[in-house]
């Protein structure tokens, strides 16, 4: 294995293969057939009756479209100049895919919160998606062109400087680093903006109350003395409404019991014992997200000691990553394991019940899933309510978090050496973000003109 210094020198030399300026290259194209082609291809594997919901959510704004079209940017990135510095990429690292989580010690940390597309890939796959999202999101909320460019520039600079900092640390020190929410709020411009601080403290307060107990109160009702999930089709459809109390339902419930046993095997032994203390109560199909709409997603309510001791799990379908076509297939046997192992590698403090399973659907098709707690002190910042200073600070937090993920899973010394000490990288990212935001708007207009989604009438 080459020494750190040798890897640094090789990384600097790599600039002759792909310069940092070239990372910012993008030429806007209009009326691209690939927009409709890739959108329809993804819809082929989605729940047909939910495609209109997905379309509606993506059509809300250019930023909503961007959130739901990671497949398009993955396609575009594959044809642009890139590097050989691979990391465990998030694959969908836009600004709204970062949030607040409780660590096992119950401290709130800021981290990435979506891993559906995670896969080993060059580091710029993630940074380009993040910095483009800052520009696109800034446009949506009326931030001026100069202020958007400053936000992207400063976030890119913070990524570069953070990576340099990680390069100077030992392996264990990098691994244990995390972004504590309270400490971050008190060390940035939030601290000088009382209104912003009050709003974010409210986000933190709500995050702490987002527990399984709160989820059960929101999602259930008591009928004839029995607790059951409230029906709200097509967004929430209890299992009882899908199949009824017939033989088909019995077999599915039997398969679900077996699936829970298989899911447990993906957990450490001590957490298997924790799951053993809960019994399934009721299950429902639940629509989630923007890009994820149409994938199967279930919620499972389980009870422990009594009805005051609930656990609510989300069981979400995992498909092949949009990156696999361009950067190689996953080495894991199932898509659920790909998501879980990628998340465990990237996140600072993950869900202790994160696991995976394959489950036979009602039609008999076997699908891959990953499992996590529905609510575990999770929270998100409403970017639309942020002041300019708050938007800037959240952008920096995302940049640091992404740099930390890449430092843990890639060669931080090589990436840092490639990025260097000047402003070449951040200038390239400002250029790319502006150009790709224009591309996104052109693609959005194409999307709006697509034929309406058609669903079967049962």
C-alpha cells in the first residue's frame, strides 16, 4: 500500500487528468428525450396507482422535481469529467436529505437521512448534487443570484477545508467526529439571530418528541376497544383494507411473522433480544417522500410491555441504486442490505434497529426492504422559513457532514490533496450549480409537458 505522501502526490498529479475547473463543466440542453425516458423507466417498477401522487409531488416546483429525479442527474454526471476518488456515496445528497437524529446516547446530531441510492462512487457525485441543490433551493425561496453563489462558494470551501482537517486527524478521531445540533446552533450565525434561534430550538424540541408513542397517537384510533391504524387512502391504507380477514390475509400475516424473524438476523444479537420483547399489532401501506413515492412502504406497529410501550417500524422497499448503471453493481446480495450497510458506513449515529429483509408481496413477488424506526427523535429544518443567514449556516452544516461521510469511507488524504488550498474547487462548484440549476428548470418544463400518468381501474 502506498504511503499517505505518495497518495497525496498522485492525487495532485491527477489534476492533469481531470482539473478542478473541469468538475464545473456543464452545458445546458433543452428538450431532452432522456427526461421522459428515465422518468417512465423508473415508473415501471412503482406501484401503478401511486404514480399520479409521485407526479403531483414532483410537479410542485423545480426543487421538488430535482428531489424526485436523482436518476436524471446520475445519468448526466456519468458523461462529465470526473475523478477516481471513490467514497461510499449517499447518491442523493441534496440539501433536504439532511436532518436531525438522536444518537444512542440521546444527543441530537445533524446527519444525512436518505440512503436509497447509496453506492461506492466518485466523491464529486455527492458534492455536485449537494451544491446544485443549494442553488436550486435558493432560487425557490427568492434568494438573490449573488447570495446563492456565495452560499454555494462558502459551502464548497467548507467541504474542502473540512476534508483538509480530517486529513490531519487519526482514523479513530475522524470516525468519532459528529455535528452536535446544540453546539452547532450556538457556534454559527444562528446564535446572533434571536428569531432564527427560537425557530430552530422549536425544531429541536419537536424532534425530541417524535417518538413511537407520538407516532401511535397520530396514526391510530380505538374502535370497539381495539387499537388500529387510521385509514387515509391513498396515503395510508391499513392492511385490513387491502385483503380483509380471509385466507390470503392469514398467509400474509404468517409470512410477515417469518419476515420479522429474518429481519432480526440482520441486527446485532443484543438488539434481536430487544425486538423479541415486541409483538406485531397492525400494519399499513404508507406513501413517503417525493422520489420514493410508488415504492412499497409499510408501517408496522408493535407493542411491548403494554399499549403504552409501542414501537413503530417503517419497512421500505429498496431497489437498485440509480448509480449502479454508471459506477458498477452493488456487491451485496440484496438491495436492502446495500442500503443498510451503506448507511451504517456513512452515518455518525445510526438507528439501532436499522436492518433489512426480503418479503413476499401480496401478488407473490419477492422484494427487498430495509427496516428502521419510523420516528426516533427525527427532525428536519424547514428551509423555506430560514433567514438568509440560516440558509447559509444549514448549507455549511450539510457540506461538513458530507465531507465527514467521505472522509470516513474514502481516501481523505487523496481527496484533500486533489482539492488543494486555493479556490479552484469552489469556483468550479459555483459554475456547475448555476448551470445545472438552469438544466433542472429546462427538464422541469419538459416533465410538466409529459402525458398524464394512467392508472388501472379495478
